[in-house]
C-alpha cells in the first residue's frame, strides 16, 4: 500500500518505526552523509524540507519505507530492514502510480544514490530513472563514498 501526504508530523509514530528499523545500507548512507546523526531526527528534518511525502506499507499495514520530494525536485527514499521480497512487486506497481502523480507537479525528479545501494538503483532503473555515467561531474564523493546522480523526466 502507498500513501502520499504533505505533513510528516502527522506520521511521527510511523517515522519513528522506520528510523528504528532503517535498513543497514540506509543507516550506513546516513552516517556517511551526516556522521553521528540520529535516524529519526534526520527523517523528520528531511520531511520538514519536503513538499510532498510518501510512505509504503506492508500487507499488514506496517510502515516499510518513506520518502519525499524537496522543492528543487530532489527525491529521497529509505526503507526498513523489514522489507520482504514479497512486497517488492506490488511496490513496483505503486511506484509507477506514485511517479505519475509526482510528475504532475514536478517535471523532473533527481537525486543521488549511494554507490553501495544496488537495490535502490535497481528500483530506480525499473521505474525509468537514468544515471549519469561514471566520472560525470553530476556524481560526487564523500570520504571515498560515491553517490551517483539519477534523473527521471515526465
């Protein structure tokens, strides 16, 4: 199930759950970007800066992933360590609907993907995002950790 919203504060309990169960790769990425950051505070801050938010739930209604879009069209998304393969196929269908909805407001969506997060890049490729080639100035590095630029146009 997918839900879109504007106010992250309305979903504080769900965000706390996601933060407490952040996937290892998303937790690692957060520490690369902002060492020592508390996942809950980081998600709430990202939410406060987002114009649009979205959350994915499992079949039993538990939150499994959250993301948003900043005013500059930068899209972000993190998942929990509770996501199962069984949930991924329905999420793909919901993702296409979400992206269609987002593209009504944002002609272009872009961001950077942590080099170790292969599942994230696979999801983005399935959903029609393009990536900058290796060595592109659109990519960047933090302390030896690469982040690959991606973009999707309406």
